[in-house]
C-alpha cells in the first residue's frame, strides 16, 4: 500500500495484522464448534461453518501477506457478513436453524467478528481513500481524423 507517510503505513499494517488475527480466530472458533459441538450435523449450517473456517484462515493469510487494501476490505466484508449471519440466526433464524443467544461461544464470536470488521474497515479504508484521492481520471482521446464524440465536445 502506498501511503503518504511511513507512520501511516505502520499503523495500517498493524491494523491489518490485528484484524487478520481476529478473522483467523473466528475461523478457528467456527472449526472448533463444527468439530466439537455438533454443528457439522446441522444441514446447510454445518457445511457453512466448515467453509467459514477455511475461508477465514485463507483470507487472514492473504490480507496479512499482501496488505493490499482491496484484499483487506474483502476480508472485512467477509467477517461482517459472518457477524450478520449470526445476528440473523439468533433473531429470526437462518436456513431453518435458529441459534440461541446463550448458545456456545455466541457472544465471543460476535465480539471477535465485530471487532475484526471495524479494525479491517479502518485498515483498508485509509489506503483506499488515499488511492481514490490521488488517482487521476484518464482523458479520452478523440478520433484520429479530428472528429470527437458528443460527450467529449460537451465536456470541453
């Protein structure tokens, strides 16, 4: 990530790594629940828990290794959707399964995922904003014969 100062780079790197550790922790927790608490036997939810565990660890490694703001924001979206799925599952149910708010590791998972989401949005948002503010729009060139399109004429 290309940021305006070395200090900003250090802060963004630390936020990325902290958020990625929390995302990996969420994945490990999902695998633990899948393995030890019978979630693997719940139709649809079981495979989703296993998939969440695998994808969480892969995204955590990818974001930590690359530190690309787009990968960090994808990781933030992933963990935010995981927290959203848990909230929906508690309140109205999801795929025929309603999680109890006092279920195993529910609040711990929610805190981990929401904290990871906030940290990663900050980590990815800072360089994304910097990139967007420094990106220059490309000028369209007219045709070689000197004719220009109506849009190009209107913007001169």
